[in-house]
C-alpha cells in the first residue's frame, strides 16, 4: 500500500492498482492520520473537526463508518495498518509507504542523490487541489506551510549542486521550482533557485528574465521588492557563481573564442523574447 498526499491525495494497493475510498471525508481522514504520525489522533478531536454540528452520537457514528472503510482498504496483509482504541486512532506504515514521510527523510539528507529523489517525490503542496471544508482547512494549514518551507529550502539546495555531484540536479531543480511557482508565483526562493541554476549553465539571458519575473510577481502579489540576496545574485559577476567545469573541446589548432553579449531590443516589448531567443540560439 502506498499513500500519496503531496499534490492531492491518492491511495495505491500493493498490486499497483488505485484504492478507492467511499467519501472525501474518509480520504481526508487518511491524510490527517498520515500527518499525525505514530502518535495518532484523539477520537473526540477527529469527530469534532470532521463532522462538526452533528451531535456527539452522529459524529462518532460517522467516524466509525470512515474507520471501517479504511480498514477494508488496508486489509489483506497490506503494509499499512490502522490501530484504534476507545481514545486514539493511529496509522502505521513503512518508511516508503507514504510519500510525505519519504520526502521529509530525503530532504534531511546531505546526499545529493537523496535531494534529487526528494524533488521527484514532491508533486505539489500537501493536499494541493483538494477542497478543504471548514474547520479542516485550519486543521491542515500548519502541515501545508511546514511542508512548503521544506520544499523551498530543497529547491535552493538543489540549485547549488554541481553536475559532477548529481547529473540530474539541474533538471530536477527546474522542475521543482516550476511546480512551486505554479502554486505561488511570489515564491522568491524558487525564483532564486532558477536564477542560480541558469547562471551556472551560462544562460545569463534566462537568469535576467527570471529575475524580472520574480520582481513583477513580488510587486503584484505582495507589494515588495526582491530580497537583497536575490539582487546580489543577479548582480554578481558570472565567475562568482559556482558552476561545474565546462567540457574542454579539443581543437586541431589554436582558434579564437566568441562571447555573445545580450542584444538591445530596438522594437517593442512584444519582441523581447525573440531577441533573447536569438542570443541563446547563437550561443
């Protein structure tokens, strides 16, 4: 059994087939138990949060029905098990059975390969795209914020890894940054990671374009300017941004080199991307 709550919520049986739960509340209960960890949740608190205003008897009945549905899904020797007594409910699972736990474990690692794997696991924020009724939105909000903070720290760490340490780091960094920006265009850490990554690749035009996108998003969403470290990153000479050594191309004889400087756009704003594209193609 595998439970995925990053970028939505999905349950997969050991056979690889999706496991279906009867109601949205049952699926959200599974997510809440995942976030609670081994310590579990108090029955009373779950009843009040998931079925408010129904009365004690009815809310406890709804909880029993949801637990029965979860037990059925986790039956038949699955690696995920549900334990419940008169006061608490807990979900027990292996280290790789829950995407969030695998993500948190790998982000805590210093191994570049683990950081790349963590980026692949992160499909989006906790329960992204899932409509959360009140008061469950407040229930899940702290967990969503905490997970996003780890993802933002991860994307910056990936942008600092050279190709020699992890060949896939740059690609995974860009993919993770784009997912983070799709959910929050003003995520400055993700912008900064892309700027650093582009500079490491020698794509200075792309780096400057990303800085402009960052500046516009911060002004539009928050009414603020980029942080000093973001400005310092874009203003730093290329030599000050660590990069993997470029492959040396053997030449039959000594030849001059060419550096392509950014072109000036003498047309209008609509042609800006065309001008940048010409520079990158020539490079």
